C-alpha cells in the first residue's frame, strides 16, 4: 500500500497547491482585501476539512471495524483518505513557509509536523489506518472553525450567521474534537503494551499537543463569542462599530482570530 499511498500524497499536495494558485484568479471580497493570502489559505483549508471530515464520518459509519480494530481493520480507500490529508498538510506547510516568517507560523508548522509524522506512519506502514481515520473526525470541527475565520475576515461579526457558526463551532468541538481525542488517548493507553514505544511516544505527543490547543481554542471562542456577546445599553460617546463590541463595563473588544488558526 505504501507506493499508492505515496502517489496519492503527492497528487494531493499538487492539487491543494494548485487550488491555492487557482483562487488567486478569483476576486476576494472587498472586506478581506487586506488579507488576500489568508482568505485563500483558509478557503483551501475549508475544502480539505469538508473532504476529509465528511469522508471520515461516512467511512466510520459504513465500516465501523476501523474503530473496533484501529490497527488492521480498514478498507483500501481509507488509507487513501489519510494520504490526501498528509498531502494537504505538506501543501499548507509549504504555503505558510512561502508567505509568512517562522516567527509568525512556528505554532502551525509545529502542529503540521506532528500531524504529518503521525498520519504518514499509517500511509507508509499500512497499519493504524483506522486510528488515523478517527483522528480525521476533528476536521468536522475544523470546517466550522474555517467558516468562522472567513466571517471574521469578511467583517460579518457580529451577525446571525456568525452567532450560528460560533455555536456550531463549540458543539462540534465537543462532539468531533474532544470526544475523538479522548477516545484515541484511552485506546493508546490501553494498547501501549502492544504498540512500539516510539509510536506510543509519537502518538501521545501528538494527542497532547492537539488536545491542549483544542481546549485553549474552545475557551477562547466561548469567552470571545458567547460570554462577551451580551448587548450593552448605548451610552453617550460610546459607539459600537462592526467587528468591535463594548462590554457593559465600557471595555472595547476587537475580534482577533490570530490565535484561532488550529487546523487538523
């Protein structure tokens, strides 16, 4: 399976890089004109999340054996789905290196390196594919995260669409991010005596990093989108502009998604 997996990884890398290039030919919303690269980058990430997240959910529904036997139980197409995701993360890492400095992108690059290391183990060995497919359920939450970022870039916050997206983000974060991460952590702990130590360390490190980022992300969104979204009575000289809210104690809050770039 390794040759076909590597071939699909290469094709995925080329396809996502080509998609990013193709988006340069399309107009960017005027409100996101100052962040054209970021808009294109998030759009590409959204395509990946929709494809792999839906594929993982459908695959686990049709072939639950992947969760019952995460090491060996998987159909051939499942490995190709994982290979597509590896190609995306390599393409996105290349895009980050090309358009940002290491100081700006080090967190995402570290995240991508861990994810690629874990997923490529399944692609190269043909084992742990079911475990990798379960991890791709996180992309269902990433879909909402990317939509939220696009709404922020297009200055659609606050709005009904943004509120719905924020609640959907929190709901899918609990259901499709924290629950799979918890299940994978428990399974890895229970099977650690049957898995090579190097893979236990690699998987444990990846789960710890993504888990910590996910919890931090959920808290940030809960605070910025829900707890601070209480409308305040208008006061003289206190104007609220689009994209900026004012708490009832008079503190101005400007939406900033700089820490909300988690991608899985």
